[in-house]
C-alpha cells in the first residue's frame, strides 16, 4: 500500500492569555498549587470574535501553505472537536467554506483523542489510494464549556487549533504512519462528561488521572509492539497535553525520557483535540523532528477514548 505521510503542519491560538495569577484572583486556588499539580502556567482564551471554526481555519490554512499546496489539492477535511460552533451543521462545514476547499468535510468526535483518531482515518483513506490528500484539524474553544466557578477544571483547559496535511507517500519507503492503536472504554463515560442538560464539563479528576496513565502506557506499548520496535527506539514522544504529571508518569512507565517528550502545556493548558497537533507543530518548528525519526503520538480523553500513532518522520525524497 501507499504510505500516508505528514507533509504539512500548522496551528493557531487566540491572543488572550489567562494566567494562574488571574485564576487565583477568581477562585480558591494558587499559582503554586496549579503549577505543582498540573504544570500549567497559562492558557489561551478565545476572544469574542474567535470560534472553533475560525481557529481551525487559521490552523488549516497554515498547514496547507506549509505543505506547499492550495485548497484545491485537498480531497477530504476532518475536524476533530468537542466544542463545535453550533450543534449543526458540523464545524467542518464552516472551515471548508472559509478555506475554499472543494471536498467532503465532516467532524470527528472522540474528544481529546479526536485528532489522533482523525489522523488514522485520513491515513487509511490515503493508503487505500481512494484520496490523495487530507486535511486533519483538531480545534477547540474549551473555555466556553468550563465552569468559571469549578477550580478543578478551570485551571486545566484552554483554546486553540492544530492541523496537518496527510498525503500519499512512496510504498518503497518506510516514512509515514507505521502502526496505530485506537481504544474506548465507554463504561468510564461518567468520569469526564457534560451531563445532559448541563452547560459545563464535570470531571472526577483523580480517576481520569489514574486511567489516563494506564491507557497511554498500554496503547503505546501495543503500537510499538505492532511495529516491532521498543520505547527505546522512540525519538520523539508527543502526548496529549493534559497534565505534566500524567505525561511524566506515562513516560517513566514506558521508558521514554523527558528529553524526548514534547511538553507545551505550561503555555496552553489542555486544548483537547488541538493539543497533539499544536505540540507536533511546535516541535517541528523548534527543529526537534528529524528525517527518519520515530515519532509516537498519544491521545486520551473523555469516553474514555485513547489513540496512539507511530510515524516514521519525513517525506520520501
Ligand atoms: C484535577 C487535578 C489537577 C487535581 O489534582 P489532584 O492531585 O488529583 O488533586 P485531588 O483531586 O486529589 O484533590 C486534592 C485536593 O486539592 C483540592 N483542589 C482541587 N483543585 C484545586 C485547585 N485548583 N486549587 C487548590 N486545590 C484544589 C481538592 O479539592 C482536594 O482537596 P481535599 O483533599 O480537601 O478534598 C488532577 O486530578 C488531574 O489533572 N486529573 C486529570 C484531569 C485531566 O487530565 N482531565 C482531562 C483529560 S483529557
């Protein structure tokens, strides 16, 4: 089969910052507590003119440009989000129009795992040869579904969007998506949800934490095993940016050192479906992704869902 390779990346975040000091002034918490328990210093908050689709459009446009493509080259758009602009139509419809794409477009719902899920779906379409190029976006305005009085969630979540272009590679080359693992344990749906009729996220933080570490480790191990490699072979680990302690606990158990792990949650908090593509783009822009590197993407979130993808970085010459 044709391999699916990542040929473009981009991200967009709102201008406005929400610092720990500002949260400390609003609810019973402290900068020290937030930093120590989560690793987060500040998040970006959507302004009155920002929407999930406007952030997704900016990230998508950046990824198309980065890949050296035009909107006409895109054969499929998937937007992963749990904070759609409206209940209908799908947010992808607004993004499709704003970007001037002429292709099918739909939203993927797997909450914080959504981007990795969507990437795997897009890669499958490319590998099958049915399409040439897909644009995959993770975009959120979580600040609009966070209870301003709930100190356990207010501190965690932020807004933003990240995007990537997936195109057909060369079947004689091993660059591209190698293996993946997708999972869901719907029995745990109640630990992180917006209950029917409620406006805001409700979360059992400790339980989410415990399960997150477990599923990230198990899913990563399954993905590495399927590719016939070990954690020692991973050059760059790009985990969902939920909490620095979840990231380090998972890295420790997997045996992936901190210096191979991408962490930017100190500046953005948890941006759900946007977190992995934003972290991946920043890692690339910082020169941390090299041709031939093994890159492990890992998402987990409400559902509970989880998703891992192992990519041999680079595009065939
Ligand atoms: C929310 C989270 C930061 C709380 O940290 P924790 O170390 O687990 O803390 P606990 O929930 O055990 O709470 C410890 C105490 O701190 C308090 N606390 C909670 N939030 C606080 C805050 N922002 N400031 C100060 N104290 C806080 C709790 O009320 C509790 O007090 P108690 O012992 O008197 O009951 C942590 O559980 C977490 O990050 N969980 C995962 C959440 C997540 O990633 N969700 C998204 C998944 S995609």
